[in-house]
């Protein structure tokens, strides 16, 4: 009876392995392998979540760069208008008309700085200066730029009175630097993303080699268990018949 029970238990475990596709499903199947596998799984999950975090950070930088590009275009146009306003042949009325367009461009810059956001986080109004990104294998910081009129130094820029082109040039330089820095941060995140994906794939493959089932080998083992089970049942039946015959003789 014990032999049949052992064979049945072995057959059930084989069914379990075939159903799950895993050679190791519990500590009894291999305590060391299971511990290593769980560690690999945790590390893989961390890398995958980190890759998602990195992807979100890259999207954030793309949105920020697009907005800064718009601000940069507005600043370039303001500079063109300021150069035009520097012409001594213009009248005060001409400069007032130029200033009207400059004011519209300044309003556009202010609107972009206030309304550019990612997941409710404002990116260019100075309320956020740096975001920490958990990559799954460490942290990376993403710097944000204050692109408000005050931070750019052009809030009171007015060509109807005394003005300095250097104020606009400085604002353009600040925006250009911010875009360059964001590009470098994006490239760093790209490398981190690729590392996470490669490391995740390698860990998944290693984990698979450790705990995944060799179906061909397991099917052969299952067939063997079936044969042994049938033989054990037959032997048990024979013993029961022999016991009955002995009882009949005694009676």
C-alpha cells in the first residue's frame, strides 16, 4: 500500500509539473533552486518596473523639450523685433506696435511655462527643480528648468524705452542650455533603459534554465509512473485475491 501511495504521489507531482511548466514549484522540489529563482524573479520585476519609470521620465523630458523649443522660438522672434526696434528711423508709434507683438510673445512664453506638465507635475514654472527616478538598479535625477518670464529675466522687457538686447540673448542662452542638458539626461536614461531590458532578459533566461520543465523528459517520467502505478495496482489486486483464497481455505 505504501509503494502504491509513493507512486501515486510521484505521479501527482509529475502532473503538477506538466501543468505549471515548471520543474520547481515548491521548496520540496528544490529548496536552493526555489530560493535562487525567487531572488531572480524579484530582481527581474524590479528592473522591469524601473524600465517603466525610465520610460515615463523620457516622456517627461520630451514634453519639456517640446515646450522649451516653443519658448526658444518666441525668444528668437522677440530678439528680431528688438533689433528692429533699435532702428533709429522708427517712430514711437512704430515701437509701440512692436512692443504689442512682444507682449503677445511674452504672454505665450508665460502660458507655456505655467501649463506644461506631466502627470500633474508642472515642469517649467519653477515649482519643481529636480525629480528622482528609481531605475531598479539605482537612482537618476532629472533636472527641470524654470522658464518663467521672471527666471528668464524678460518680464519687464520693453522696447518703447531703454532696453538691452543682452537680456534676450541671456534668456535664449538659458533655454538653449536647458535643452542641451535635457538631451544629455535623455541619453543617460536611454542607456539605463537598455541596460534594464538586457539585464531583465538575461535574468529571465537564467531563471528559466533553473526552474523550467524539460517537457520531453517529464513526459517520459510520467509514462514510467503510469506503468509503475498500473503494476502496483495489479500487484495489490493479486495480493488481495491471495488473501481471500487463504481465508476460504481456513473456513
